[in-house]
């Protein structure tokens, strides 16, 4: 009897195995009826149990149950496989060409100048600076007088000016925001601000000049601010913008509102300092003007230069962007050619 | 502010031994005097020497050629065939020998019409000289040299062709370096070398190095102001000619205006107008000045040397030999040297005699007193003129000159005397004159106060110093504490180093403990305060020594203001919904008003105007972003870009009155422009063209981002540039914040674009209304009940009005009303439309029964009926 059951098991599993390739759901059901159905072989075997001795019955009964469980489990597994296979077959019929483009929503892009301003802002926000803003049509008083450019001062020649009236100009730099900030803050310290914005000079537009351009101004006033702090702050800035191994140097310069004044150079980002056409073989590129706030500017702003000191800096956004993105003609930023702007759609840059 | 110098010229005043032009250029740049470029004056020709034409005979076979015998000294004479008309026996000329290298050619032996030529007699052009700056007689034919040119001497050496020319890019505070003397002091300060200027009484007038000389005087170092010179007298008083030993010609002067704080003149007689010595001509040429005549060249040379402009008058036209320096009379006229008759104004300084004006002080001489070939005696003028007045006069008359440039930057009072003496000495040497009067030195009445300070003038210091320079005389002495210098720069300096910098600058310095008193000479008017001197220390001890330190004080991160944060948020949002940011000019042409169909009285047609625009295209301050975005659309559409989806956040200007007298209102606005398809092109179905509701949808989307969507109301707009039926004003809490709509077809056509959609929103209004606080509403505990109602309503009924009506009638349990279908057409009347609304009812405390909901619906239907909306069957 037990041998018969074992033979039945072997036969049933072999048959099931044979079905595997056929994939016919009817055949699988037929198998179930044949071996596990009410009139199937296992039931027939059970019916023979009656003829067994009381000693044999529990032993054979256990074997019967084991065989049934095994066959049922094999059936369930097989059925699941068959169903999955059938589903895959149906899906294959609905296959699409996954290499076709999807229905992509439009993706815009941030303007490169704005992108640069945001990067600069983020660096200085991290250093504890606030962002101040001021009007573009500015009083001569803030644009020039408070910045230590008296009327008829030759230094005014540095900045060809658009006039609205005799006393009203399109601001020639973002420096008047320094004056406005001091007016608002004095005599409080610390002052730690940057001021991005549009500025204007009466220059004909060409590859390197634009009548409208953007600047980011910076101003720090506190007790005991040193010129070395200016260098340290701008070194941190340069490293965050151009890379952790950047070096900076200061060169003497002149601005009416700073004394001492300097230009800040960074190691040429194209040649790494070896010398190339962009850096005129010097290995350095000028990126901004800066200096210690002129005592006269502090006085005009309501601060006592014996009590506090400060530094200021100002950079051209277009210049930074041209260096970062390899743009050689400043007018490209104002052309708003979508084919150029859309290159800035990624998160990088 | 650029100025050119040459290496050899500079070497006359400061010892450059052991230095190279490259090194000095680098060190000057690093000290704050940037050397923009450096190149030899001209091509350093080889095997071209001074020769003498022994004979110049006609060529046997050619009319225009001459066969010349030329000696170059030691070697045997050579034969040269020359085509120049001006060649003649006895001339000293530049001879290119066989093998000579000229800028454009190499000389070999050649045969010209049967006569062998063993070289070439060169023209100025062939030598590579800047011919456009030379006189016609110097460029027609061969370049004839002075008769004393040493035979056989290399032309490159004789003319200084290899001398290195440097262009300095000066910052406005360093006008002292508009002279060789200033640059010499700077170089002296960098290397610790002494500056030696030529002195009148020693007669040192020759270049000390590098250039061949035509006489044997040696350079003599001397201090700047020798006793007996006008500069020295000027310190103590004034005097007229007539009293001194050399008073051959009477000469007197008075100064009647405080705008000329120091005036000096001296007469020289027996002058002969002719060319200046060749070395002087070449130096002037090298720095970009045109040689003219000995007298003019000498005044220019001394100006370049001392930074002090000089002027030469014809003595004989000065009535009564008396010069009056005064301000011009109303409507006074003067014909200036350039032949133009100028209308003067009383703010200008006039040099006159008792009868007539002779010139404009500091700006330009008069035609009537010009030095000509008939002039026998000249008056040389060296003076100080008010920088601001000089600048204004130059601007008013549109006269720019090297002299004016220097006066308006402020000149050195201490150079007035030495420059005059120097010029007079050079004139005696090179123009054959003799001193005919002592120097006449005059100051305006009351111009000196008890402490010797000048008054009345805006002062040289004010031109480069600070605002208060008018009120406070520039201190001659600056006191500083050495520890403060170190503390201010964040770098430790020994006091000895600071003293050494003063010594190198040739600034007298006194030291008491840690305290320094530095005397600032008048040649450095830029140094007026302690910080100016600190900069001198910092730059001459190198900025590289200053370390990089971290700021003291709290390092809490900075924060954006709410409006700044709002702008950032909007930017990011619009980019992710597919709009590209643009950056446009704020200045627009006036014709944008008519181009966009704005009537003249429209608010946007009121634009502020610049007084001095560069062009008509950039004349007005934009009143709207519309103009710029239409330009962007036009530009891209012309380049066949179909999908244009752009935005900009920028400033628009609203004048308070026209013409503008005060600052306009500046508003930050967000503007967007859309044209093309609603979706990007894909192979999965035909894209739909954009319509009004795409534009409105973007606006609603960003209002939702700011929590403002529920409070926003859209009402039909009436803007001249927008479609009358497809444009809306946007209101929040009854306040207008913007506009959205389709461009009017006529405007779109004007810009060559198809259907376009425009929206503009005022950011300040949005920021003011944006939701900041949020209390989370409790989630519903009981299921809601939805009812769909299709209304037939008059076509003129605004959907928003029906929804508002339904909301008002629906009671507190009406949670949401959405419009899910709009229909016009055959199934409703021609003046009607169907609006399908989905109403969601929900109570917080129970499940609503059907009966309750039906009651609400009935109330809603009754209310809607009052608007003419009935349920559709
Ligand atoms: Zn480089």
C-alpha cells in the first residue's frame, strides 16, 4: 500500500513536471482532478484504507496525508507559476517602445546672472550677511556725495553717468546701498550686508561693456575690523565660489569710498596660475574691488572712524558669470536667446 | 587716466641700474601703478647708421633717381641709388647698409637701372617711426637728420628706437604720476633710490642715459628748488621784473582772481623758432605727442617731466607789458589757438593784458598771442589754476588737452617755479634765446592768510582729496601711532619698517616712541589723512604681507527678508513649471508706447526720461515689463523658436510727475509671457495650443503656492494691449495685484508673433497678502456627500458669480464647489450656457442624511434661480 502511494506520488509529480512546458491551464486542472479530485487517485487510495489493519491504518493514513500535502503544494505552486506566465504573455502583447520619449512637462531655467547672484548671496548668507536693496534711480547724494565723490571730483569721470535730473542719476554702482544702510543702522554695529542689483553706466555696449550691468556690493562695519579680515572673508568667498584650493591676492587700487583700496585677484581658473590668454599670462584674474571703508564715508554715514572700522567690496556679476560659464561676450546675457538660456536648466552650475 | 613714459627717460631722474623694464613694470603694478603694456618705441633696426651724403648726382638712366655717394665715417663711402626728391649733398641721413634689418625689409645689394646700390637712405616710414605724428617735411622723402648727428652712430641708438615705452593706467588719486617726476618718486619709493630732478642753475638739461647727445653737458643731480629760483621766492612774497639783473624787457603782472593762486611768468628774447633737438622730438613721439617746434616741444617736455603745464606767449603782443589774470567778462569773446571763436563766461579764468584777452587760463591760449616764426621774444607762463574751474571750462568749451587734464586733477605748487626755470633754461639751449626778465611771481590779493594757507581756491587737494578739503587745509603733517597701523591692517609691522617707507617715499619723518609725524610734500595731494598714509605703508610693504583672518563677532547665518524669500520661491516654482527666466534692460525706446497701442494718457505711457541717453533705443525708464518681454518673444520667434515660455522679476518705474523731479516709484514685478503649445511636443498625441486658461492656470498655481488662490478674484480687464474678451484683472481682497490675458492681435502682429499670453503681478502686493500663519483643519470623521448639478444660465453670467451664489446659499456643510464642465452650443439656447458644478457636503459631527442634503440643494437652486440659472433637464 505504502509502495503504491509512493509510486502515485512519483507519477503525479512527474506528470506535473511534464505539464510545466505546456502552459495549458486546462491540462493543469485535469491533473488536479486526476490526482486530487474527489474521484481522483488519492481519494481512491483513501477508500482502500478500510481494508487495512488497525495497526497499518494510522501509518498509511499519515503517508496519504503527506502525499496529499505535497501534491497540493506542488499544484498551488505550479498554478501560480502558470498564472504569472500567462500574465506576462498578455503584457508582452501590450509592450511599448520604452525608448520613445515620455510626455515631459516643460522645464525652465534660471537666468545665469540670477544664478550667479544666488550663489554669491548664499555664500554670504552663510557668513552672516543680510541682503539689502536700494533704488535704481538714485539721488546724487547717495550715489556720489555720501560715497566721497564730491561734485566736480575727477573720480566721477571713472563712472560715466546717466542723468535723470541734475540730482537724480541711474545708480552707477550698488555702493549707494552702503550709504542707505549706514543711514538706517547708525550707530549700531555690526553691519554685515551685501547688496545685489542692477547698475548703469553711460558706456556703449560691446563685448566687454554694457550700459546696464549687475553688481554685488558688500559692507561690514564693526569695532576693530581689520584689512586682514577683508582678505580672509574674500578668501572664503573665493574658495566657495571657485574651489577649495583657490588663492587670492590683493593689489593696491583706488576707490573714493575706501582707503586703503585694493583689487582682489584669484588664481586664474583656466590655467591654474600657469599663465594663459585669459589672465594675460599673469596667472591671476581680477574679480572685484574692495578696501577699508574710507573714514570720510564712515563719518558721512554717521559712524565715528575712531570707534569703528569696516571694509567694503563690490563685484561685477557679469564678470563672475563670464568666468564661470566661459561666456566671452557680455551681450549674450541680455540677448535672452532661449537656446542659450535653456542650457542653464540643470541644478548644477 | 593713462600716461606713457619711457625707460630711458625715467632713468634720467632715478637710478635704474640693475633693474629691467619687466621687473619695474611688475613692481609698479604691484604697488598700485598698473603698467598696462610695454613695448619698444620702434623696431630696433640693425646696421642702419648716421651717414652723410657727399654727393647726389642724377642717375644716368632714370630721371627720378639720384646716385649718391654716402659716407658713414670709418668705412669707405658707399654708392646708394635714392628715389627721394629731398636728398641733397651735405645732409646727414639714416643709411641702411647691406644686411640692414628694417621693420618691413632686409637690405641687400641691388642694381637699379644699371647702377649698383649698396644700401638705402631711409624715410621715417621705413625706419618704423610713427609718421602720423611727424611733420610733413619729416615724412616726405628721406628722414633728414640734424647736421650734428654723429657719423657712423647706430640709428637705433641715436633715435632711441629700442627705448621701452610703458603705458601706466593711473587711478584718479595718482595724478602725481602724470609726470616722469611722479613716476620717478614712485620707483624711488619701491627700490629705495633717490630722485634727482634737473635744476635751473646747474643747467642740467640733457638726458642722462641711453640717448646720444649733441653736446657735452653732464647730468647733475640737484635739489629741486635752488635758492634764487621763482619757486623759492614764491614762498615768501612776490616780485615784478625790472628790479633784477636780467631786466632787458619790462614785464609785470597782477592776479585779480582767487582762482589763480600762484602765477609766474618770465620773458626770453632772441628766440628762433625751429625744430627741437632730435632726442626731445623722439621722446615726445615715443609717448604719443606730436613734435611741433622747439618752443612748443620744450613746454610739452617740461610738462611731462614736472607735471606742470606751461604756456608760451608772444611778448610783443602784450600791451603795456602787463599781464592781468582775471575772470572773464560777460559775453567776452576769444579766438583760441585752434581758430575757434569762444564765448566766455565769468566763471572762466582769462589771461589778459590791460586791453584784451590773450588766453584761457589753464585751458588754451589765444590766437592773438600765439608764438610764430616772427616772434622774437616769448613769455613763459607757469601757474596754478583752480582744478574745478579748469575742468568746467574745458567741459563747457569741449576743449580737452594734456594741460587741462593735469590742471583739473590738481598740480603741485612746488613744481611751478622749477618748471618755469627748467623751460627757460631749455629755451636758452635749444631755441637760441636769452633771459630777458627775472621770473615774475604773483598771487591774488588776500590769497595768503597768516599761516600761509591758500584761500579762495578749491585747492589742488580737493581735486583728489575728500569733501572737507574745501574747508580744511590739507595737513602738511600726518601723525600716526605705529601700533594702530598694525591693528588696522591686521599685520604686525616694526616701527623701523614704517620709518623706512617714509624715507623711501622721501617724506620727512619724525619719530617719538611709537608715534610718527610724517610731512607730506605737496607733490602727493592724495595723502590727506591717516588712512592714506596707512595705505602707503601697506602697499610699499606689499599687500601680500597682510594675512587672511576671520572676522570677530557673531557668526549667525544671515536671513532673507520675506520679499526676498518670496522672489526666490517664485523663481524656483516658475522654472519647475517650465518657464525660463530672462534678464532685460530697464531702458526702452519711446516708441514702445505706440507699438503696444497705449494711448498717450495711459498710465504705462508715462515714462521717465534720461537727460543724456546714449541712443533713442535706451531713452526711457520702463513703466512695464511688457515691452521687454515682447522684445524677447520677437527675438526668439524670429529664430523659429515656437515654444516661448519666459518670465522675469524686475523693476518698473512710475514717475510721480513728468518731467521727473524726484525719484520715481520703483516696483518689483513678476511678468511672464507664453506662446506656443500647452505641452512639449511628444509622439503621444497632438499637443494643444496654449489658451487663456493656461496662462491663468499658471497664475492661479503660483497664487496657490502663496496661499492666495482662494482670496483671488479675476474680473474682465480692459487693457489696450490685451484681448478685450480674454484678459482679466487679478484682485486680492479687493486690491488689484496684476493682470493676465491674451495679447491683442494687433500688438502680436506688430511684434511678429502669433498668439501670446502675458501676465504681470506686483510682488510687493503679493508679499503683503501672502499667508504666513497656518492652522491645520481637522480631518473629516464622517463621509461627505457629493451632488452634481448642471445649471443652464445666461451666457453673460460669470461662473465665479454663480459659484459665489451657490456657496452663500449652501450653508456651513457645503465644503467644496468645483466647476467640472462648461458647455455652450446647440443643446442650450444661443444666449445661454451650461455650467456643471460638483458640490461636496460634509458635517463634522455626523453623517448627513439624503434629506438634509436635498434641503441644501433646494436652497441652492432657489438662490441660483435669482441669477437666472436653472437646473438643466
Ligand atoms: Zn590663465
